[in-house]
C-alpha cells in the first residue's frame, strides 16, 4: 500500500525542495536548525493550511508556489510512538518537546518518512522526510505543478 504526502514550496525554492535545506537553515516544529528535513502534509488541503499559518505578510502570501506530491510505500513510514506527544498537542506545544522527537528520528535513520500529528489539525498526519536516509530514493516525487491559492484565504 502507498501513502501520499504534499509539499507546497515557493517557486524560487522549488529546485532545492528535495534537499531539506530550509529546515536545515531554520529548523521547524519537529527538527532543530542544522538538520536537513522536508516537511510535508498528509493532504493537499492541509498543506495549504500550513502555507496560510506560515505566511505572515502580503509579500510572502503572494509568492508563486509549486506543489509536489510524494508517494511512498507504508513500510517506509515510522510513526511517532504513542505517548511521545502530549495528549493536549497543539500549536502551543513547546518546540523543545517535538524537536527532541524529530532530531532523534533523524539521528537513528530507521525510516525515510516520519508520520507526526499536524499542530493545525492533530487528527491528520504531517510527514517529515529525511533526505539523508538511504531509502529516500525510494520515494516517488511528481514533477511539481504550479498552485495558486485563493485570495479569500487571506481575508481577515
């Protein structure tokens, strides 16, 4: 069985999407700076929500974007262990908790994909991809396609 993940990237960064350079430079909820990783969502709509919450200003919101669909066999996915994430997981959960989980996963290299809960919709999965894992090449990336986000999503 296969699963899919979705990544929406600024078009100017699309050529480097598969390197994990963005997370390496600034880190994220699940990984500390200095560690390459690729953050993806389990659904295209969740990927759009991730863009919305991480686009704080009009210039960032209007950037041209590309969406990628990544397919992988479920045997390549590790899941965050039960109890590792607090029961009240939310956007307010300290990064120190989640980064410890993601950094340990990257260090041990058990799988190229880690399924984690989304802070936006905790019942839906986000995925971390490890571009340095030997089986990263077993993930199938489409060529990417432009995506335009509806301006009404930015209404306040």
